[in-house]
C-alpha cells in the first residue's frame, strides 16, 4: 500500500486533533533533549500548552535540578521557591504523610519557603517538626481529598491555625 504526500496532507487537514497529538508526541522528546543539551535557547523552544515562557523555563530548570541533584529535599525546596514566586504566594510548606503506631499523621519537612529563603532555614529537623493528625483541619482535609484549597486570608486573626477550618474556596 502506497500513500502519497497529498493523501497524507488531506488526512492531517481533516483530522487536526490527531495531527496535533502526533506532532506533540514526536517533537516533544526531541525538543526536550535539545534543550537539556544546550542546543536550544528558551526563545527557540516551544512552550508547553497553557504555560507562558517564564513558566516553561522554570519547569526546565526544575527538571535539570532533579537530574543534577541526588538530594531530593534540595530539589523540593527549589521547586517550592519557584512555585511560590509563580503563584505570588507569601510562603509554601511541605508536610509529609507517615504513620506512627498505626496513626496517620502529617509532619513538616520544609516550612515557610519563599523566594528569598534558604534551605537551611526552612528544613525542619525531627526535634522541631510540626505534626498534625491526618483527620484534622486544613492540612488533613487536603491530604485526604487530594484537592487543593484556596484560603482567602490565611493570616487573618491568629497566625495560621492548621487545625481549624478556614474560609475555603
């Protein structure tokens, strides 16, 4: 069976969704490899759908950090710093799920991460960690439902009370 150029063009023109998926799949790997090898500048590369050039560049930097670093805490710290800057958050924190004596809980690992913070000041040691039961408050709700919550004003009133239910969106 032989297909000529015109038939292929006709097929692609009449099936734009297929053409888009096909070329994204084929080209994405090549562009990513070229970007990682320094063969493409950020002006040459195609952005991911829905991301602006700054977000795309940030994503590439994070992927490079993951390749270069064995220390995942450092990678997650850098990721949180970039995320806080991208979403204009005052700060971000990372709480890890664990079980002690069969009781599920969340424990702080990185706390108060913002664009100007250092890993050393945000890394929480085991003797200073903040621990919450999984079934209480905002953190527990997010961990159980795996859905994000936007708290309109987390600092209103008394600091951040992770145990009480705030005004959620």
